[in-house]
């Protein structure tokens, strides 16, 4: 299936060189991607994205609405997306927990929406103003049942901008919720952000159905497994539900349809994983130790990697841009060639376990974990690299 | 002649029903189907383009309405049809968006969304079928269950104060508020039609029998007995003070149209305010230029 692409609508693109924090860069990325509907609820440390959107959207044309809670926010996004408008919200830990219910609905209804989680220390109210990476498993498994999502992890305000556009493109391409899993540090970090001219920004269009109206089936998989979509008000008189459903979108409550329906929403991501997954490698081909990192931690790890190289250790870096679907093939391939993995992250080993699973025992995995509130000291990572290299 | 060609076997409302999903799941004696019939009739009379009408339901017996209406129809999560409808309406203001769900869905689990949508005067029609209990899950106590009624999670009788829905709707900012029982078919139809033709947050409560659970547990008889109860105990009092509309167990039901006022909607307020503040820089949304 060929993907339909076009350049960005210049109305939303603030072309130029800016000095922005990660939260603002997410709002600008969304506007550049064509997002015209934002429903959200204020929560530290993500609120600046909502504020920026509220300020900018009246000048671009669209809707900002502050909802009564995060449950309502995601419900509103799904409604808006069915009306054909690209939609997003932003939150942090406690709000993310509230969103889980309708994230499941978006997966089941196969609706493109984008959610940014500016992570803070958890659980519960935790550390509202301090960083964390503790929601990496929640984003993958937080709603009930089997499903698949896509999650990206930016490590700078520039990447917040770039990956927000990518998030919208993937979301439209696969009819799936896409998450920008950033954190307080990147969210509040000010750096140079280059916003290119609109014609240089590639936008993926939704897979609109164009056949006869009475033949439309909202959940009939196309060759790439992603069904075509229509929008409300165009006369298709379609039905969609959070219940297990058939190709028509009609509820069918039995094991056979459940198997078809759930495998379908999982397979369209799993079988397209190679096309979705993006990572950055540095000297992994000659490495004995590979540091697997993502988000803010990859920037701290970079210092440790350089120091280790100075000390004569052959260290490579595998930085995850896409955390979900997880690049398990890449990890397994590296595992067969290297001595060990080192996984620094601001949680107690969420992605470390995933690396272990993918490495299939071919290489040991050394965690560098803490519970949040600060970024790693590069020396702590260096220490573990040295230990792993022994 | 093939059976499908026989005119008399065609349901007169077939254009608006998903006949391929019949028979429906509602019990005999249930009132939801009556409200659906009233809705379709109101829609036909309203002159609205059905292709531009969306129905959003939540979870529960009434939550199944979206699945049977041949319109763009959305069966969402429990309690969330109002915010879902909010997104749908704001993203495409040309749509007429109707929330069709039950009392447990709209004012139980979804109560917070309900009051906020009313407060914003979101341009939605909310039809709330009130059967005094959580019927889909087996007759549990609800935010609308009258004091003294027996429910499966209030086996010794309910002792919680129930919501007075028209009062809640008016106090929250609704611009149209009516209550009927499903016995008042023509009046339900008229209210829905008025709401469809009006802009703003419209709320219509329709009291219906739940024969299988509420009536059985309380030994109130069958559907006909309950309609007789409505007939004998409901009193039409248009414009009544909504503070006086509490419903006691098997008590009097005051019905009527209580509120019908004009007030700018959320989108009116947004467009007017931002145009005033930002002038020509403002890019209006959903306004035909």
C-alpha cells in the first residue's frame, strides 16, 4: 500500500530558528503536523505544551479545550479524530493513569491520536516537578487486554519537535495511538529548535476510503493490515464500538471474533514493526559493550560512553527512538556479537528486562537504575560499563 | 414474490435502523425501544440531514442504542459519551451530535463530564433513559434509584439520596431540560425534535420500565403495570421549578418541559471572544464565512 504524503500546511509551521523548551517544541511539532484539536488537563511538568497550544491555535485555526479531566481529554480526542481532525493531548504520570481507559478504546476503534507523556517520578503523585522514566511499561501495557501501540522517546527539544511530527505520521499510517514518551528534564530544557519551511515537512495523510458508500467496512484490513477510514458526517453511516467487533464494526461476542479482532490490532503493528522501528547506532559494529538508552538518559550516557572509550573500552551506543514496538531483532543480533549490554534508565529496570528478553541469554544485561528525581551521574554509568567489560 | 420484496414486511423506520443487527437485545417490556422510535420520528420531523447526525452512546442497556441506529454511531466507554461527543462536535461543528445513554452512564460514572458539558453549553442533545438501576449488570443500585427501592447491591432497600436529573441539568447550565416517561410517546418525540432543532446543551430524561430487574426485584409487575403506574402517577407541569422534581419510590413523577432558553454555545463564546480580543489575527473555527 503506497503511503500518501504531502507537505505541511504552512499555517501551522513557525519556520525559523527558535529557543524553546521540549514542551513548547511538542506543541509546535503538533501544529506543524496539522494537529488542530487539543483537549487536555493541566499537569506538571507537561502544562507548557497545553499553554503554548492554547496561545497559538487561535492564530492557526482549530480548537483548544481544557477538559474536566484526562479521561474526558482522550475521549474528546477520539471523537475529534473520527470527525477527521488530527488530535493530541499531553500529560504526566497521574493523568496518564486516567487516560488508560480510553487509550484502550482508541486501540480497539483504531483511531489515530497522539499523546505526549512528560514523565515525572511516580508512583502516585510522586515527584511532580522532578524527572522520571517510570511509565515505559505503563505506556505498553497500561490499558487492559492485548493491544499494541507505538511509543517514541525524544532526547532534546529538537527531537520533541521532529518526533511529534513523526508521531502524527505513524498514527495516521497505522490508525493507532502514538505516544511521545519524554520526561521533565527534556520537557523543561531550553535548546535551539530549527523549524524547517512547511514544504520540507513531510506529512502522511490518513488512509481515506474512496469506494462505494454501501461497500465500506471500517475494519476490513487492507494489504498492509490497516483498514481504510472515513469520517463522521460523510454519509457512510458507519458503526464503531469498543466491543469485540467484526469487519463491519458490529459487536460479535464470541471467541472466534475475539481472536480475529485482537490479533488484527496487534498484528498491524507487530508485522509492520521493521518499518516503524527507528534507533541510532554508534560504533556498535566493533563494540564489546553496548549501552542501550533512550530519552534524557541517552544524553547522560553519551558522556559515560566517551569516557569509557578514552579508558580503552570498546563501547557502542544503541539509542532507542522507537521504544515500542521494541527493536528485539536488533538487540538479539547485537547480543550474539558483544560481551554485555548496559541499560541506564530512570526506573528500576523496565527496559532492561526487555533487553534481557530480546537478548535471549546470549549476553548479560547490566542495569543502571534509580527511581527518579535526577538524571544519572555519568560516572555511575561509567562504573557499570567498566564492570561489564571486565 | 420473494419475502424481502413484500412491502408490508418492511419496517417503516428501516432507513434509520441497522436491520442486519435485529433482533435487538432489549427485554420485552423494556422502554428503550420506545425512546428509539420517538428519536427516529423526531429526526424525520426535524428536517435534519441524517448523514450529519451522529449518535454517541456509552455502556449499558441504553448504551446499545448506537449499535442499532443507522447513522454514524459510536459505542464508547462507560460514562464517556459526553466528552467523546464534545470532541466530535468541536472538530466538525456542522454535525448534530446526540448522546443517547442511560442514567448510570450519563449521571453515575459520567456525572462529572455531564455537568461540565452543560456548564460550557456544549451544543449537544443528551437523551438519558432512566430506569432507576444498572440493568445490564443485573439490577444494582444507581444514582437515580429511589429511596426504599430494592436493588441487588441494596438488598435491604436503597437508603442513598438519588439525583434529581432536571435540577442537576439546569443548575449545571443546560438550555433545554425536559422529563417524560416512555408512556408520553408524542411528548418525548416533540421534546427530542425541539432539542434537535435547538442549539445548546439540551437534556431530556425519559423514565422507562426495567421489567427484568427493577420491577421484578420490587414486585412491581410487568411492563404494562409500570406504564399504568406512569399513567396514574405522572403529572405534566411545564415550567415547574426543577428543585421540586425529586422522585420517591413509586411516587409521583412530575414531567414536562422545564427549561427552554437561548444562550451562546461553547463555540459561539470561543469565536466571539477570540475575535474580539485578537481581531483579524483570529482564525475562526466552524464558522461559515
